[in-house]
C-alpha cells in the first residue's frame, strides 16, 4: 500500500506505458490510466485486457487529447477523481504521461512525499514573471478566446487572435483568480486536488479555462494557488522544452546524464530507447542517494542546444547556417587586423609585426596574382588554397573560412588599392575587422620604382581613386569595423605612437614599449615626386602635405631606430 | 516552378517505362519503414559494405536501380528480402542523370515514408549516428515538423596515390581513405531554387583548382519525408517544391544537418573515370570526368598537410561541417 497514486495520460507507445505502469504497481502505487480517445477501440481493449489481473489499475473515461486544448485537462480531471474515489490511502497524486520514466526507485519518491505530506509540487508562476512563453501569447492567453486548434487550423487561430486584438475584445478572468502558468506535470495532495475538483464554482472555472490557450499549463497552476496551503513551485518531473515549446527527448546516450540528475521522473523518453527503459525499470538499481533533484547538467545541455539553434556559432558559414548580413554584427568568428599602407612605408613591416605580436601575419591576401599566405604557403589551415580564381569566386567566403579555420590564432593581413576590392564591403561591415590605413602610402612604391613617369602618373590616379572609395566606405555612418586612418604625412611625423597603438590593439606578445621598430623607406625627394605629379595635372591628396624639398625630420625613428636595441 | 515540378513528375512517369523490375519485394514495405533509393552501375564491389552500413543505421528497405551493370550485382542482391531491384540499359543522361527514375520510384513507393537517396559510395553521417538509429532522427524531424534534412558531400581520400588504396569487397572504405578537407568550402545562394550551392573540398582543390565554375556541387538533401508531389530536380542537390531546399537558417542559428562521406577516391576511381568518359553519360559532356582523367595521369596525391583524419561525427560538428541544431 502506498500513499502515492499515479495518474498516467497515454496516447502512443502503449507497450512502454504498460511497462512503466507495471513498474509503479510493483512498488505498490495504484495507477489510473487515461487512454486518448484517438487510440482505436481495438487497441484500447487489448491494452485494457493486459491489466486484467491488476486490481490496482483503473481506466478513466476517455477524452480526446489534442495539444493545447481542454481535452488534456478533462482527462486529468476524470482520472484524478477516479483515483481519489477508488484508492482511499492515496495522499499524493502524481500526474505523468506515457512517455515518462521514473529515474529513481519508487520507494525514494514515496519517502520523499511522505516526509512532505502537505506540500503540493506544481510549477506555478504569474505570466509577467516568466520568460519561457513560446509564441508571444503571454497574458493574452487568459484574455482572448481560442476556439481553433493551433496545430490543425493555424490560419484561423492566428486570424482570430488578430481580430480580437483589433476589436479590443477581452475576456474577464473569474473573480478571485490570478492566472498562473507552469509545467503541466504536477504532484498534488489529496486535500488540494479534492478542493479543486469539488469547488462549488468549478463549472464557472471550467467554462472559462475551456477557451484559454493551453489550459493544461494553467488550470491547476492557477487553482492550486486558490486552495493549497503549501505550494512548492517546481515540477518533480524533469521536462525540458526547446525554443519551439516542444519537449526535448531523451535517448540511450543520455543514460549517465539522467542517472546523475537525481530527478524522480523524466520525460519525454524516446519509445525505442531500450537501454533507458531497461536501466531504470530494473529494481536492482538504487545507486542514487536521497538527494534533492538536481537537473543542472541536463539544463545546460538543452539550453546549449537551444542557443545553437537560435544563435549558432558566429562566423561559421555552412550548409545549415547561412545568416543574412543584416542580422549579425560580426561576420567572422574572431577579431583580425587589416593593414593598408604599412608594408609600403616600412621595408620589413611583416616580419617585424609577426615578431612584435603573436599574430599570424599574411601578405596581401587579396593580391591580384594569388593570396599571399604567411610564409609563402600555397595552402592554409583547412586546405584553403591561395588560388586567386577560387578566392575571387567567393571572396567573403574565403575570408570567413580563413578566420574560422585559424580560430585561436589572431590573423593579420595587408591590403591596398592594388588588391581585388570586392572584399571591402565585407570588411567594413564586420565588427571583427580592425582596419588601420595610412592613406596615400601607395605612392611610395611608385616613387621608389622611378620608372616611366607617365605610367606612374596613370597608376597613381587609379590607385588614388580606389583608395578614396575605400576610405569613403570606412567613414560611412554604418561602419561596424574598428577603423583608424592616418594620412601618410601625419603618420610619418610620429610613427612610434601609431605603431604602439596598433600593437596595443592586437594584444601582442611583447607588453610594454616598442623595443624594435620596422625600418621606414627613405623618403628624400618624395615631396618633389608628388609635386611632379601635380605638375602633370594629377593631384595626389590622400597622403597629406609633403612640401617640395621636404626632408623627413631627423628624429624620425625609422632612420635610426633599427640600430637602437639588439 | 509548379509547372517545372509537374514536368519533372511527368518525366519520371514517362521514364519509368525504361525500368524493368528484377526483384520486387515492395509488398513487404511496412507503413512507417525507412527506405533507401540508389542508382548504380558496376558497383558490386561496394554493395556488401553499403548494405551493412545502412542496415545497421536502420534502413528497412532498399530500392536499387541497376543501370546496366555487368559485374553480377543483380545475382548478388537476389534473394535479399529487404531489397527490390530494377534494371535498365537506357541512357542515364537522358533520364536527367537518373533523377527521373528516382522520382518515379519515390513517387510510387515512398509516399509518406522517410526516404534516403544516396549513391553507393556515399555514407550518411548525422548527429548521434553512433548511438541513435536513423529512426530517432526521423522521429525527431517529424516532431519538429521538418520535411528535409541537409547533408553535404564530404570527399574522403587516401594518403598517397589513389591506385595504391586497394579496396576489397566488404571493407569499410574509411579504413583506406579516411582523410578530408575541413575548411575550404564556398557557399552561395541559388536564388532560383532557394538552395545553397556549395563547392570546394579536396576535389576542387586537386581537380578543379583553375576552374571554380566547373567544380561539382556538394550540397545535398538526401533525407526527405517523401510526398508524391515532390520531385528532385538535379541529383539530390535540390528539390521542388522549393520550401524543401530551405535546410539552412538565415537568422543566425544553426539547423541540424549531416554529412555524406563520399568515398569515391579509391583505386576503383581511375577505371570508373575512364568508363564514364567513354560512356559520356554525365553532366556537361562528362566535363567532370574529363578533368579527373587528365589529372589522374600524373597520379596526384590528394593528401596535404592540412588534411584531417576522420574520427567521428562530433569531429565534423566541431569543425563546422555539420550541426546538431537543437537536437540534443
């Protein structure tokens, strides 16, 4: 004889329900079964016959149980009433489903409840205080009418909700009730349950809840607050829901996790999870101590699953994740640095940067000929090829892949107006892009080459146009990248501070101050070169002001710093 | 699109006359069975392991189309109660590379079933495939109201020359070809059909390094809760109606997806490439096979420093090639 009675709502996998029911019976708990009316009469009779030998199993009136409708409440009402009437020794009624599985020996549950004879275990919270309402209907589920099935007639459902909102129709909640919500799986005391079922105002309440949305999650939750002396607002059944509001399912590989959860009952179990049924329904098992339920690990597992489904891994583009641009801040998975003009102004910028920071420093990844991977490699992590045709086939994908493949190691690369420019749109919109530009530095190689002047003039005009377009994009109001722009003239005046700020941003290996600086190219005659361009009608303006005869100030570190330390 | 879909279905019906049943066990298909549809030609050597792999996953009935095999595949399959076999010697190309035949069989036998459509060198890997049968996946998809499941093609290859990776019948091809490329896939959206177009991998790196446009598509949707109104359009790359192609999330999250391990690159490959070149039954005048044949003359090693060795599905999920989505 046990003081715990089990009410089971069954609709599919009847053989599993039978197995579990027998498990409860073996421990002395009486069981009342409610079989969904959708189960065929023949199946029902066969199921019933299998319990012919069990006087402590009763079958209640059958109702049609469709998700989100009144039928489920009606089913639990009939079954609970039957339980209270037929089994006088029952003090706690435990509501379970056919896919629930007891995880701890039934004796432990009986002891636990016997030690708390006055406590009702039912999750019950007011609508304003819970975040887990799916579908946007919070308080409205109590003030609108829901005559249409959400599953079968979604359009009618949605349309009718809209109509009521527009007309401002509101239902009155019966006096004295404060709507509460919570898990539909409860365990109530005889006293509370009797008060609910025999309340003189029950017809009024039932009429009201019949048209509330998902009444099984609020009927008992609300009425318990009216009748119970001691509510423990949690469910003894471990049941987790995903972002669509559908229960997570347990499989064989969850065995250890379930064992360690110390929960009394879990749902929903996959009907074919043979190992779970075998492990938890064998009586020998009593490994758990008399602990409080602790579903923390399972909570984490499932909340991670929901997070993966709703947010995913930033910067990953794959067959089942292809986020739109506008719905994300970062287009890549980790911060990276883009340098424009540095490799032109300093002779050994790349090796210097690689040494001064912990960054992997590439050359011009978007050079016309091929992607200049660090160390001249032809393939990079993940088998990424340096082929220009493949890169230009999908430049955004190329960069996103590169950053994803090398996650864990910060990446930096050179960029410039001579490179393929299709990537700029991506760079500008990516909050992970840290872009540093020395504008006008593209003129330095032209100046140093001292080639055919007419050619240089045309080239300069072209590069200036391209860089100007990039700078304009970098200065737009909706830029997400972190951008720093110096004119070449400004940069040359005080290169040390600027380089230091870049290193600080990268968070390089060497803390503190710069001990070694890269070697700046010799700029004598650069002013004259620019003036010559001007004289030919091509006005270079991006580099700032370099007067004719301008010689770089003698304190420019680039000219002496290489000899400083070492 | 509706017209195109109808056209595909009609073509399937017309082309169905080319199929002769050799072994018809379709009466044994039970209402909720998981079916597998596969077209092959001279692949007998692969069938023993193929059947074992998919039986272990829980496939309940195999529907094979034998496109003129001469290697005794029919004899091998004869008598297997869970196998139905059709034979045809008609043109693969003119049956839209086998799609018309497949559509016909699916329409006739797979209505209301979960159907897996794969080639004999493709091995379906999905989240938790080492602990949960395919039925667990399809039950979950059903309860989530998802009708189609994406699994991109992941080329696996041996280390060293292909002709030295000798495949014995019944062997797990991954024993000799366990390597794959993990991070060189390029995706773009096919606006017309709404599917993603994925290219890359080892095949693109080795055989199509100069010609991205010609590189084969890797996006596949091999697992579908079939309805007689559905139709594959081009291999299993895309389907109609287009809603079935939306297997990816655009709002930032990840949908659940799997991978088809593609064990094409074994010692059997060179002979296959020659044969397919001569038959000219493949896409774009067999341009794909032309590229293979040319490259194969130099006995390329597909392996590179960055090749990953296949361990299990969790590894693929960590690398970002597939996802558990919200299945836990």
